[in-house]
C-alpha cells in the first residue's frame, strides 16, 4: 500500500488552518503531520517533519509565506520541500513573487475542497501544474512586470517544436489544449514538457512560465 502524502498546513487564521487540516486528514491518501500559524514555524517544522507538501498562506506574522517559501524551496536550497501557496483573491499581487520564491503551485482560498485536495496531490506528484485558468490570470495580470533578461550564450537551444510547446505552456494551456493546437497526441505533449523541464533545469511548469517571460521568448 502506498504511504499517504504527508502535509503541513501553515496559516495564521486558526479557523482556516483547522478547516484545511480536517478536509485533508479525511482523505485516505493524505495525512496531516503538523500545523502552524507563521512562516518561521513552517520552516522549522518542515525541517523536522519533512512533509511531502506544505500548504502555505501568504500573509502571516513573524515570517511571511513568500519568505518562508524561499527558505523551503528557493534557489540554492539543498533539499527543497514542495510548497502549495494559498491566498485570497484580493491578495493575488503576491502570487508571482511566491512562485518566483519556489512555490510549486497556487490556489485561491475560496477554491472548493476537491480542488485543494487535487492541488496537494498534483504538487506531491512533482507535476506542480497550476490550473490553466490561474496561469492565464497570473500571466494576464503580471506579465508586464516580468522584465526580460538577456539570454546567456550557454543557455540550452530549444528546437522549434519545443519553443512552440513552451509558448503554449506560458499562455496557460493544458496538455490537451496544447495537443489540439499542435495536432499531436497528449502523450507527445507530455514528452515535450518533460524534455523542456530537463533541458532548461526547471522544476515544473510554473518555472517554465516564468522562464519563458524572463528570457523574452514570450511577451
């Protein structure tokens, strides 16, 4: 039997924290290993408990969720922990910074329970796939803030088809939508996505979106 996905919940609002924990712990394939109310406690608990996924609020005392995410999953972290960021819609200005800090996914706090559970499973699996509509919102609102950086001479060279797939990922298309747009199978799309992430040393599709904009491949 597969071991359940171990989840740490971090939110400064006790009611939300307890609600998340109750929903998550009721699932046979998920288990709560800890709860906390600030980012510093999340970093300390994650180091001790080594959860598979940390469900992280953004605005918290002591250490905010973005800074905590950077310490848990940011560039240079030797043994990163997967982080699923949750926030309210009117705070989504923080989403891009959270993803840059190393978060593997993002959900709104008013998402239905099933979406939260699926988000945890997705992040735990390593797919870290943002819902396409969330990616579209994110890109639509914040693409202008992502300043393209000069590509380095030693940056990997992508094939024309890999470039096509990367652009469509950056536009927020799902695998099925990419397959339809390029008239190829979903399995072929998965192969291209995996190849892209490996070639560009990216952890997931979230990082691929940021990479596409920062390198000017998509504007």
